[in-house]
DNA sequence: CAGGACAAAGTAAGCGCTTACGAGCGATGG
DNA sequence: CCATCGCTCGTAAGCGCTTACTTTGTCCTG
C-alpha cells in the first residue's frame, strides 16, 4: 500500500512513508506539533509541502466525530437581509473553527430530503422560519443534532432567535397615525407567509386599536419586488383607498413607491410608504424610505455563537432570544 | 457493540440490528432500494424512521471518496453581486447533488490556512479573484482538487470565468464622451485591488485613446460605500476636476452621487456618475444610475455546472470563459 | 428431480484519519 | 550502577459507511 507519493492524492500514509515516520507522527505534527521533536517535525512538514498534502476532512470528521461545520437553511439570498445574516453567521462559526454549509430552499422540490441530508454533514442546523420544512423532519433531525430557529416566533418547541416585530410595527404605525395624521392605512404583505410578517401585521393592528381605529385587512403580497406593480396598480385604479402603505419589507416598499410615483401619486404627500429591513437602497431613494432596521449581521453572529455553545454543552437550557429593532425615519412617511 | 438504538446517535448498525438485517442491507435500502425485497425494505425503513436515523455524511464521503460538496471562497457578501453569485452557484451545485461550503475571507487573518482546510472538505473550489490567496496555496490545493477562478482575468494558469469588462467600460466611457460631451472623466476605483477593476480602467483608457483624449489616472477607492464621501469631498473641495465619474461599482457610485448632491453638485447636470453591477438600488435612486449589468446569477450557475463536469472528467481541457455584460443607461449619465 | 440461473442478503475489506496505549531510550538521582 | 521518569514515536483499534464478492435460497427447465 501507499506509494511514496506518486499516487493521485497524497494521504497521510504517503507522507508517513516518505518522511520515514508512522502515520501517528504525521497526525501529531499537524495537530499537536509540540508533542514531536523539532527535527522530526520539520522533516514531516517538508514532505507535507512537497506532496501538497491536505488531510481529508471526511476521514478526520469520522475519527473525531465532529463535522466542524454548521448548516444554514435559508429560503433565498435576495435583498440584504439573508446576505447579512449569512455574513454574520459565517463569522461567528469561523471564530469557532467551523465552516458553514448553506442550503437555499427556494425553487427546490424536496426540501425535507435535502435538510435531512444536510443533517448528516454538519454538527448543527439553523433553520430560517420562512423555509417550509415538515415538523416531522424537524423532529427527526433534532434527535441527531441541535437545531436553532430563526425568525420563527411561533414555533415554541425549537430554541430560536427572533427580532422584535410587534412593537416596532406598532411604533411605526403609531408614527404614521399620530405624526402624519394618516387614517386609511393598509398593511402590504401576507401574514401567513412567514411569522415575521404575521407579527408585523399584529403590531399594525395593535396600533390601530390603541388609537381607536379599525385596522383594514392586509393586502396580500410576497417579499419580492415583483409584487409592487400589482399593489401600486390597485391604488392607482382606485380599488384600494389608502393614505399610507406599511409594507412587509424594503423590496416591496421600494417597488410600490416607484410605481406609485410613476403613476402620478406623490409619496409621501398623498400616500406614505414604509418598508422593513433598512437595506442599502432605502438610504438612496428619494424620498428616503422610512423603515425598520434590524441588527441582522449581529443576529447571525449571535446565532452562531449560541450554536457553538450548544455543541459544547448540549444540556444547556433552551432559551428564546429576542433582538431589538430600530425605527429609521426618513422621508417616505412624510417627515421632512 | 451496537445497542438496539438506545445509544445517542443511531448508526447503520443500530438500524441493522433492530431490523434484523446486515448493515449492507440497510445501506442498500437507502441507496439502491430496488435491490432489496419490498418486505425487507419496508421493515428497514420503518426502523430508520423510528430511530430517526440519518447516515453520517463523513463516513459516506470517506467510503465513496467524494465530499459531495463544493467550496466557494468570496471576500464578502455585501451588495447584490456576491449574493447573486452564491445563489446561482448553489443552484447549480444542488442540481448535481452537491452542497456548497462558503468561506468569507474579509476580516480573516489566515486565509491561506482556511482555504487549505476547506480543500480537505470539498471536491472542488471556486476562488474569487478578489480574495488574496498565496499562489503557493493555490498551487497546493490544485494538486488535490479542481480549482476554478472567478473574475480573475489575469491568472491565466487557472481555468476561470470572467465577465467582460474592458469593452463594456469602453462603451460606457464612449457614451459619456460622445453622447454627453464629457471631457474631464475620472475613473473611481483602484485597478490593483482586483482584476475586474483593472480591466474596467483599461477600457476607460482605451476609450480615451480612441477619442484622442488622454485618460486621467484613477482615483483610488475600494468597492465599499464608505469611500464615497471622501471621493465626493475631493470634488466638492475643488481638488478634483471632473465632469464625469466612472465608478468601479454601484455602491461606490451611489454613495458618491448622494454626497455630491448633498454638497450642491447636480448629477448629472454638472457631473455624470456611473456604476457597475446594476443592483437593486441602481433602479430606485434618482437619477437612475447608469451602470453595467452582469448576468451574475447565471454566471454562478455556469461555474457550478462546469465544476461538476470537471469533477466527472478531470482530464477535460481547461478553458477560459467570458460572459457578456450589458450597458444599462439610466439618467445619472445625463440621458433623459 | 437434478442442475442451473437468478434474486436477496450477508461477509468483510477497506476509505484516511485520530488517539489510547505502550515500547524504547537517554537522562536523572539515590 | 540501576530503577525511574519523561519524552518521542510506533502499534493498532476504531470512527460509520459502501460495495465487491460470496453464500443461501428459490424457481425454472428439461
């Protein structure tokens, strides 16, 4: 076995052979260098270099019973939200020496299968609330590894991180009502599409109640830009009466705003429009988009850190984490 | 060994025991179901379900000598560019049953080490041109697995995908010169920061030569929004004379544009500003940002597909791939 | 009813690495 | 001068899975 390095991919055996040591020593040189005599170490290192040896991660994982990787399951990567989340998470994971495997579910048929498979390649999985996974799947993988939820405020059984939605939506709505005297507000977004949206609408409703107003039903829409024209059209054609549109996120808000302006409706003079997420575009449009900022990157990082803790001590008590948001007032609500 | 499933994580042994079959049969049930009698199959599947068994990916990888994963090394995930790229890549990889492990290098100290480690966990690696990796590292990992370059037009030795930069930059510049009569154009961005930028500047210069003009040296700047204010200030304070700013990407352009306006300089009346990437914000700002659109998601997908081909047939001839870009003319250049 | 063909399932040999354990050996101290 | 200690390093036993090969059992066929 084990040629002197002529073989395609060098293994720990090739290195050992060529350096005249046992594979144990090669392993030691790489993992606990100070347990081997400098002379030996150098010799081994040189061979490692010559051969371009890179230890096989799978073999290592198998031996140490740890994948040194986390799985992150997101619906997609559009908009700044998920990208920031991933950025934060990757940092947090990398700080602990783990890589992250991303699984984007949008447009994929057998999400449950994919998630299960993923569960076999990582030490822990973070599941975004917006991805549709069968409860039985979640239950199954939880038996194998820690699972953390994200923005899934209504799945109590899984430890999760959510950003505050209800109160910020309430604050935003109140701002429109009290400061700008809006009375015919509509919420744009489908509450059943994600827990996030559900909670934002709940805050919208709560603010109405507090002000003695009645909240109109939500105008259904996805998170995507594509839905903007349709919503704008409803209003332009008079099918929707509103002096304020509270949109589920920035993409939607920007798109609506643009098509409203194009249709001759002035924002914010005739209609206030607000978003959610505070992405880059929100700062650059005119009028500036009033929106809610979430510490997304930080959120990602915290989730990763928590996951690491969970992996070290699986008995640690589950907790629900709530992260604060900030209302960012610009001009699209009517403020100067 | 192998309890009947009481142990923490069920393995193929626990399943086999409980279903009264050998581990080979369990494996078959999972990988080649039709090679086992339905009755047996069902019995095994039921146990799999009961125990919540998920095969260990590392063990499988070791046995089949394939990680069924690709590595994607990016500097960061800011802006739409990398996120789209990743989205496309993940799709392409998933179509081939592979997951993708992302490595974000910005802010990380030992990138070379991380890349090497990554090389041990995946079947192939895609390296963004903008990440700083030592040539020796690249050489080392290339001996172990296929490496594909991205937007690294000047690293000839590695098979790579680049989007067209020179001609589009030339076209963009010509547009400013011929259509809008600009004469004092400046390129904003550091050509040495990435091959992309280098080529865009080259196109900028080429257009000047073709028009019998002399191209001014570039105004150094990174890809980030943060550099905008400084650049705008140069112009506002008269240290920079220009009637057109060709920026290396959208973030930079948007930021510059905004700070220029804030400083009382009218865009595009006094100064044209252009970007690169055609992100969401480019469509929503006023004036609309004239920029260059790249088929980024498609690019990502193609790279993934190529990687899969390379993995199947490592002898396939390396080729350089060039993807087209499109000039997107909006108002920031001076067009109505 | 013997013999062969074929389907189903078991046996066992790895895949490449980590690490507990122990052997060898020069240094140390009583 | 010999028992001990401590440092280095080799031996070998897995880690959990896949799969070539073999065995066993069934069902035809002539």
